[in-house]
C-alpha cells in the first residue's frame, strides 16, 4: 500500500462471536484471528482487498475507525498537530515491522494511522 491508502477499518463490537457470525452472514466476510492476535479477529471482504478487524468496544472506541497508510507516523503526527489535530494515541508497535497511532482532526473525526508491513 502507498502513503494515503486506506489500509483497513476496525469495527468495535461488544459480543465477538455474535459479530463474527453477523458480518460473515451479511457480507460473506472471512473472519479469522492471526497467530498472536487471538483477541483481534481480522475480516476480509470477498474482493480480498478490503478488510480490517473486530475489536472490543469501550468508551474510547465506540465507532468504526479507518486506518490510513503513512510513510512516517512521527512526521504525520507532527504535521497533524500543526494543523490543529489532537493525538489520541501516540505511535505504538503492532509487530516488529508495523506501528499504529490515532489522531482526531479539528472537526472531531478520529482517524487511525498505520506504518509498516504486517504479515497476516
């Protein structure tokens, strides 16, 4: 993926088993947890391009969140802050080769950032 591409969409759920059944039944999404991420099942659309994860819902994560590929999370966070955005979650490691962060823009839109390569 390239800088600016939507990499995936996380959907907050309160009942993981029910959500997996629901999204598979409605959309035909294949849903499976990658090794090491058993509490974070990933979904993939039939086009094998669109996908994301099902994550536990909590008060800080109550709406779906899109993640955008960036070349550098540090640079993107700095640029976002200079334009009035707030850092909701700073850069955190996913794997040895991937990281994520979350910003909120000046209108209150929450957007995830993704940098790296994740083998699934």
